């Protein structure tokens, strides 16, 4: 039986990260707080692209009592973890549009991620927070990420092999109603 990822706001292939909501993620209005949504985007980015602190992260245990994969779809090259020992991977900017409130529920929401642009110094990540079946989109967003050399503290061009690997998985991001 084959399974096809669906997101009507993304025209190309993408990586889906499934994340559970917590009851405490709700705000006084009874839906998932806007700050929590930014954290969901951050967690999805780390799970899809690899930890930017991979060289310092705790060891994981695979299997039924350890790590359970939470990503499906396009496999992102492990550039983040490959450069983690020499570079910090920092957010330069965010753009986010809240299109519908996310109600609390048991079970995950889907955070569909795509690398939409790779420039010499900046990589743009597009996101859609949606129902796992693709029936409803709640939030669309973009994040610009820069690779910063730890020694100099300056943004640095991607090494050509890393830029090429990332360009190989570039797809259109979600259309934003208001551009940054």
C-alpha cells in the first residue's frame, strides 16, 4: 500500500514532520499559542535538517523505547549536522501568517517543510502547519537561515558541495499573502 503526502499549498516535494501538541500549548483563547507555533517550526526544522548542535547533542537510542522517526518525504542532506562543529546556524528572519487557529487534539499536526531558496550565505525554509491528511492549513511561514563561522562570528558562504546538496532538494515554498 503506497502513501502519498498531500499539501495543497506546496506544489513540489516536501518533508513532513509530525509533532504532538501538548495541552499546555494552548492559550487563553483555547487554541495553540502563536509563540508555540514558532517553536513547532523550530522543532520541525531541527528534525528535518539535523541538529545545529549535533556535535554536542546527547546520544540517542534507536528502537521501540528510543527514537522513533518523525519525518517522511524528501530526505534533506545532512548539511546542518556536518557543519555543526565549525558553524552556528542562526535564524536571520521569520515571516509567518496565521490562517486559522489550531485546536488542541490528541495526535500530531503536520509541519511540512521545504528548502525554497539557497543563496551563497542564506537558505530559506518554507513551512505549512497543517492537518496530517492535508485537509486544512493553519499557518504558513518562511525562515531565512545563515551559517555563521564560530571563530570569526561572521556569516559565511556555504561550501560549494553543501550548497549543491541543498539546491538538489529546492522546491517552491508556500505562497505568502504578505512578503517580508
